[in-house]
């Protein structure tokens, strides 16, 4: 006799069988999975993520490199710096041989010194004439005007001697005239001779002063001309001395040594200015539209593992107004960004300092979007026939 009360097909459809088959543990897993799906669905509407674009770039100085060039032709005389030396603004970097200018400068200096001595002597001689101070021969710097002073003193002494004789005759005639021994006509002749002799002294002094004044005027004009030419020569000599236009580090001094020949506008080197650094980043034309000045940027320096060293933070300073197109490279826009510091730091405090020329990867944060918006964008890209054709 069989113990089966109900057929098995009937039992499978009973509630007891279902409660027995689908036990409590299975329901827990089901409920957990269902809760996770619901949370995931809700998170699509709640969670926001940053939308960004990327670009590669390089660290550069805030100011561009300055090219050092020769303004004249010649041969390098002295080189005062070497590659990567720090230089100050106005520091002499190179000198170019200028032997011809040096000889001219010596000649001009000699001529100027001679003329200055002569003009000084002439001013002293003219001053003595105006003051009528010729009791003795003055001492002159130049031999020429020492001789002229001796000659004029002798000439003036002769004139004064003649006047002294006439003065005695005049005094004698005056005494005789007062005694009635000579006529008035003879007295008048003696007076006239006396006045003429006295006048001859002043005439001689005035004539000589006029001659010296004329010579002084001519020499002063010549002196000014020489000084002007010497000043121009000094300016030309400045061209033979190459100075640093800005402070920084001298670079690219290829083939520059004493004796090397240079031509006008020949590049002698470059100076990388001292100062802050900026990141110059290349951004594709399809990504440039949403960038704006002042926007944030995160920078990953290729020389430092960002997982250990972290990222640099910065902001957009400028965006080029036109596209750059170079041979073999896709079109791009230049975006210049400021960086917040010149180093990256490990957790233990060790600092790695940045250098100009380091390459980098930049990420520009454009906006925040919900996950559902991003999912819709992705789905639209996949199924939209118009976008698929593109």
C-alpha cells in the first residue's frame, strides 16, 4: 500500500511546497540585489560628476626667451659667461674686437685734451687783457700760448716804455708852459703825444684780446665737434660690448668662443628670464569653445607620478584668438595657465621642484553633470543615426 496521499504534480503547486522550496536565505539575497538596483537608479539622478577636457603642454617662463645678438661684425674678443650661467641685467656677456675704434678714441682724447688746454690758456689771456693785468708774464699750459704771452708782454713793455718817455716830455712841457717858456701850441702837441702814447697801450691790449677771442671761438667750435665725434665713437664702442638685456640664464651659446667671427644680427645665445612659470597647453579646436579665462585646471606633470606627487592646480590666464597649424601636427589653440606653486611634494615632505620645459597633461573642468545626463549622451551617441554617420 502506497504512503503517497497527494500526487506529486499536485504537491508542487501548493503553498507549503513553495515556502519550503524558496527558503528565507534566498529572499534576503533577492532583496539586497533589488535595493542595490534601486539605489543605483536613484544615484543616476542625484550624483554629479565633473565634465572636463584634456590637453598636453609644457611649462614655460612667464616671459619669452630673449635672443642675444651681435650688432656689428668682427671677432669675439672675450667671453665672460658659460652655458647656463645666471646673468644680471646689464652684465657684460661678450666683447668684440674694436682696435680701430680704440685708436680713434686715443686720437680724439689727445686732441680734446690739447684743445682744452689751449682754450683754458686763451681764457686766462683774455681775462688779463680785460683786467689790464700785465705786470708779469702769466704761466700757460701750452707752449704755443706761452710764447704768444711772452711776445705780447715784450710788445706791451715797449709800448709802455714809449709812453713813459712821452710822459716825461709831457710833464716837462707842462712845467715850461706854466712858467711861460713855451707856447700853447707846443703844449698842445705835447698833450696830444701823451694821449696818443697812453691810448696805444689800451689799443694794443684790446687788439690782442680781440685776436685771442677770435681764436678762442674757433677752438671752442672745433672742441665741440671733436667731443661730438668722440661721443658718437663711445656709442659705437657700446655696440662692441654685448650686455644682457634681462636677468636670467644664458643658453644656446653654440660655437661662441674667443676669436670666433660674428656678423651683424648674429645670434650669440638666448636668455631664459628669471621669474614665475606658466603652463602652455595645446587644446583641440573641438574642445576650445567651452573654455574661459579664470577657469580651473588640474595639471599632471609627466616627470612626477601623480599618484605619489599629486597634481598642480591653476587657472586659465589667456586663450589664443586664432588657431595654430604646424606641419605634421593637428590644429590647436594655445591656452596659457597660471600654476599655484613651483614644486610638488610627497607625503613625507620631500619637494620636487619644477623646471621650465617639463611636459604635462592638463585637465580643464568645464561643468558638473548628473550621471543620467551622461548616460543619455552616451546612448544618443550610440543610437542616433545622424551622429553615427559622422
